C-alpha cells in the first residue's frame, strides 16, 4: 500500500463528506497502472489472459496460470498500486508450488474496465472465485485465496463465511481507520468503516496463514498481529525478520515459499 499524499487528504477534509469525500478517499487509496507491462511467457509461465464479468456488469482482466497436474487453485488479490502483470514473478513462484493461479486486475487496473472502489474490489474478487468454480471446475474446498496489503482486506471480505481450502494474508491491516491513525491521525474519523477486516475476520471458517515483515514501513507490524489475534483457529503467523512492506518475497526467500507449500499441502494436497 502506498503512503497517502497528505495534501490530498487535507483537501478532502476541507471539502467535506458525502459522495465527494468517498471519491477522494478512493483516489487516496487506489493507485492503478493501466495496461500490461509483463506477460506470462516473460517469466517462464504458460498462461492465458481472461476477461470476467462482475455482478454489476464490469469487465475485468486477469491471468490464468495453470500448474501441470494441479488439483488446487489460488486466487491472487494484489495490493493498491500497479497492476496484475507486476505480480507475475510472484505468481510464477506460487505455480511452482503445484497450484494453478488466477491473478486478477481490479476494476480500473491493468486492462480492466471501470473505476476502483471498495465495493467494486469485493465484486471483482467474487467474480474471480466464481470463475475458478464454474469455468475451471474447482470445488471451493480446493481453492486458496492470497491477499497482499490492500488485497488482504479484499480477501477477508471474500472468504468470510466460506469453506475454502485456505486464506493467506500478507502485509495487511485491521481497517483503514487503523491505518489512518498510524499515518494521518486526523483523517481516521473520515474513513470510519472502510476496509474493516477486523470486524469480518472472526467469521472465518477457513484455515489462515499470515505473513508480515517486522520492518514494514507502510502497514505497521502490530496491525498484522492484531488482525491475526481476532481470527479463529486454525491459524499461523509468520514474521519475516528484516522485511519491509515490498520486499517480503526477497527477504523471506526459499523458506517463505516452502512455508506456503506446507500450508497448501496440508489443507489441499495434490
């Protein structure tokens, strides 16, 4: 998650609430990059581009990245900046663990239509899960969801009250107000109720694995711990010692990916 520009927040405060405020919060939260900057074949993957339609009629883009012989799948929900193509190197490591991956662009990102919003990201994630079930033939108990940073909040919303194979959260937070209190305290009351994972995570029926770098300069480590504490068992928390917000895979290295492999193999073995 990018740090919000203070002047934008201040301008929003001065302009007041309502619809204008909601739009300004969305501009503060979402930092999409349009287009595609990387293709699956450039990172050694066999994959295809897919286009899905959400419940509210928005056409969104993604990459379907099958793993040979895999009987499980993973829905990858990325953070607030860039686009899905920037996550292809990360997805390649996950495919190598023996799981097929659906990597989504939220609305307004990459080649997806529309404009990003909190409600919209939730509908986009639902479309991704529906695609894995109806088009790819995976039962829900063979599907994992991976949410990174802002994508963690989207993932928690999607997975609550569902019996999926597992949920992996990385570098994510309890709520947008808690994030505001850490970065821009005066703005916290103005984002009340936004991306409120803490109120949803207690309803999980899905095994949970959480990663967080202990030097995360964007999402405080304590917010990852706090979210984990509220979640029911079975769950596990992994501290990536020395990692900030955007270098978890590099700092974590092979042990990081092997921990994910053990989680996948425990709850949906091939």
